[in-house]
C-alpha cells in the first residue's frame, strides 16, 4: 500500500545521472565537498568501541580513541562523561530508514515510508529524495551537534541497492550521501561512510573514515583500501551469535583485514569488546 502510494504521488524511476526532484527528473552535478575543517579525521591505527544496545556505562568502556553510540538513546550526561575521558564521541542514527520507536517518527510523511527492512521489526526504508526526510535528517544532525557529538555515523545509506519500495538509483544515493556528509561538515561534525561498498570511490572525498560490517565474511575487505590509501581509518566489525565463539572468530578473521580496526561483536552491539591486535 505504501509503495503504491509513493508511485501514485509521482515517484518514478529516473535514469542514472539524474535525480528525482518534485516528481521530475533533473540532471545531477556534484559540487565540491564541504571541507571537514577541524572535524575528527582518524587515521589507521585508531582504536574504538561500538555500543548501540544496553546501558552505556562510561566506567566500563575500554580505553579507546573513539566510541560510537546511539544518538537518541544515550543521555547527554553520559555523552559528556565519555568525552571527559578523552574519547571521541560518534553518534549513530539511521539516515535511510524510518524507525517507529524514535521521538520524531510521527514527523515523517506516510508517502516517504516504504518497505520493511528484512529482519528489523518496526523499521522501514525511507524515500531519501523526499524533502521532508532531508529536513528531518538535518534536524538529527543539529541534535548531534547540540548534544556535543564529535561526529556521526549515518546508517542505511545504501537503499538504492535494496528493495525499498521507491525507484532509487545510484545517482540519487550518491546525491543523498554527499548531502549528509556536507551537512555534517558544515556543523563541525566528523562523518563516516557505513558500508555502501558499491560507491566507495565516488564518496570517499566526502567522508572522513569508513565503517564496515563483515567484509571478511563476504571477502570484500580489499575494497575498503579506498580509505586507507588516503590515510583514513576503516572501522570494521565481524559478528558472532554466541560470545563464547568470539576468540575463534578473531583467529579466523583478524589476519584477513589486518589494515582495518577490527572488532568482534555480537549482533546486538552491546558492551562486549574484542579487538584484533
């Protein structure tokens, strides 16, 4: 029903090289990236932790350079305590999907909410070409800045390569991801590119670092050298279902992507932490 509504409202496929704007296809021309300025730009060898579930306890966080936490769920005083420890604070939010539990969920137009993300209850793809969606993402970036985050990790930025319910093409995804990176930099925020392996070369100049899930499992890690060849860090995770298997997983994958900053984590992304090296 939502997909049909989107199509009925004028959402139609545009050819590559063009983007959908007010129901019309227009030529897309990328401007130069907004400069990162003083935003955090990590190099290879930067240590990190990623915790998106459970209570973040600053006293229990490992001694790392950076911690990546949920923008909405972690209280401001916890964020400040992490920074007081000298950690770079990265705040994660979904830039490509609607989550029915978020405080701003009711602000998204129905026509911009598409197909379900397989395996993720309460989450649906967004029409990234919808102006209101973009305005709400700018508000989330404002929230990150205002809460003292040093940078952001926008999630689900590869909708063009998934069944979203919208006729997104690769050009539109590039346009959106560059929009996010430029907006982050204009707010003094560092920004990482999560996954989206098919567009790494085109997007690397806009982003300060990369984050990848399971490149070893899919034999894709070499592709991420797009970042490290430019002196940028790649933060990488391989998952286990049972934490008892973490050491065995590390022995399996750590040599495969030795030039990335690899963690072994569970799919819940809790407080567990096993780094390679």
